[in-house]
């Protein structure tokens, strides 16, 4: 959701009840008044009291010191955030980017910038943090930093702004090791960093404890030597997330195009500097014909821009197992609206159907794709010599999504194709492997499709190396994306694996 979608709301006192989850007995949202024209119920002003911004080494301490000194600014209303005991001083902080906002501002932001996600046949409201754009599914709440205690003016005041007396308890990350443990510090903003036993950069430590820190340093070097032997052994037995990271970190070497596998919009990024990033959209279309069994009466269109075509689309009829590639004489705004805009709220209202320009379609190629079963889990696209290996498990079980592979089968006999597809999964690249899914990071993260650039068959005469994704690869990509979307449309799979 773009940042230039300016919040429009005003706040006023009212005792009337409301069904809106973003309002309470004290505030009512009124759409249509620019936020900068709203009279502040707070006594805050854009003052600067002479204190400089904090230079503390950790993020949490800087946030606390700046709030105390009136130097922390809410990035929505650009006014200082200060501590107080009444409702107007309540705060909200993002657990992902750790930025702090006035609660009244973030509540208005969430109300006026919400959209919907599709789960089966139901839509659920979501909103994004205005700073890091991370999606939140719950309404913002005015709580302490650790989230355990809601705001209550009757609670005793703390010496730390917006903090409760409880222990933080959230999972923290050690600054020097890759390990996580519950945070033992008191309720605080910012990331949770575990305490270290010794800080050799501390001036007081250097002056008072210099003699025994030198001896401790020798012991520490010895422990490091032992750790080089022990850590790999422990990682094998107790590090599944490390094993996941290692198996995928080199799996896409040589595949210079990366596609982010979202639901209906797919960001395509090439590592080649001459290829611009593009976004493809996947929308469902209905074109019924009376008393006809012809294909493409209900189909999904995967459309966007490639290196060779300014506007191109692949239609997939999942019921008839048919596909067609089309060249368009202009951008298909209708498909983009169906895939993305139709599910987004605009200032709290449903999106309006715009006027679309007519687009002329010219068929480039067409074909079919085979069924996959439990006994034969692969799918063939015979007209363009591709095979999608393991597509049956990919569609039936979420945990198999990162292990899909697409092969070029040009010139191979049926037995050779089957032997190639039945190979055990490996992170190593193969000559005929042209696409593969992956999920990078420690443990399952988002799903990406890695695509080999250049010619599909380097040994075939007449091919020259070219940067960017070949148009033929849009076909298996469109089929995979369509079948995956159909699982969510029919309720066979949850929205997120």
C-alpha cells in the first residue's frame, strides 16, 4: 500500500456506541477531513526543549530517552510522542520495525488504510504498518511495550514511559551468537538483546578489571577452539533450521530471475542489471458460451511485461487442462483490477469499477498439460517440451512447496523424462533444470520461484545467450500459479502454508 495514500480522518468526542472495531467511547472517526486540519485533543506541541536526540548504543534506550526529552516524533502526525497518564498519551509500537506512534494516529491509519485478504470465500480485513509495511491482522491496541498490560489510567505510573512492571518475556537475540532465549529484562521498547557476561568496550571495565580480563580472554580463545569442534556436532542433532538454511542457500545459483510467489501478484526480479523489475497479475475470468464445452469459458490470466513483449498474457483453463499464450496491443488493466484492486478498500469504501480500454489479443501459441496422480506425480506440457516434476505433492501438501522442479524435455524419450523427474531432490543445478521453487532463511519462509535466464536449450543450434526470462517459461509458471490459487479459491488449502 503506497505511502502517498494520505490519511483522512478527524477525531471528536462522543459517547454513542459504534460497531467499528477501531473506535471506542472516547473517539469517533469521521472520513473526509485532512489529518493536518484535525484539532488536537492533546496539549502537545512541536516543541524542542533543548535536549539532543539520544546516542545510546541500543535502540530501546534511545526510544525511552527521546520520549522523555520530547524528541521522538510520530511519523504519521509529525508531533512529539511524550509520556502521560491519560488516554491522549497512549502509544502503539510495531513489533517488527520497533517504531512508535501515537495510538490515536495508528488507529486512524489502520481504519482508513485497511484492505482485505481472501481466504476461501471470505474476506478478512488487514492493514500495514506505515513504516515497514508489515501486514497486521488484528486491530491496534494501546498496551505497554511487552503487550501484557492494556492502558489503564488507574495503573501506577512507571519510571519507564509506557512500561509495565512485568518481565518482557519475548524471544530475544544474542548480539554475539545465533541463539534465542526469553528476554529477562523489564518491559521495554525495541529489540530484545540478551545480556552478555562481559563488555570489553566498557571504559570502566577496562580501567578496573584489566588484569583478570586478560586471563579471561585466553580462556575465551580456548573455548572458541572447542566451539569449532562442538558446534557442528550440535547443529546436526539440534539445528533443523540451520539444516534448512544450508540446503537452500546455494540451490538457485545460476538462476538469475527470482519470482515472489504471492497469491495474485507476482514480483519478478532479475539479477541482470539490464532487466527491469516487473509485476505479473493473476486474475480469474468468466466468458461463458451457451451449450458449449469449449475451453476458456472460465480461466485464469497471468499477464505482464517481458523482455520480448511489452504486454503478454498466458491463459490457463484448469478444468480443460488447456493453455494459450497471447500478445496484447496494450496493458490489460482489467486483469490487474480483478487480481489486485478489486480486493482493496479505498478510504474505507469498496473499490469502484473503472472504465477499461479495449485490448486486442493475438494468439502466439497454445497447448495442453497432463494430469498428475499419486502414482505419477509429474505434469507434461508437450507442445513446448516442459515437465513439472512433483506437482502432485506440491498441490496436496504445503511442506512440499519449496521442492518443485521444472525440466526441459526437448529430445528426450518418455522413459528418460520419467527417470529425470524421479531423481531425489538436490540443491545442485542440472543442465535441463530451468525453474525451481525455494524458501530461503532459517526455516520455512516465503516461497520464491528461481528461473534460469538465457536459452532453454544451450546446445540447440541458433540460440544466443540473452538476459532475462524466456517467454516460454511463463507457461509452466502460469499453470503452477493457477493451480495453487484454485486451492485457496475452493477452500482446499489455508491462505498461507
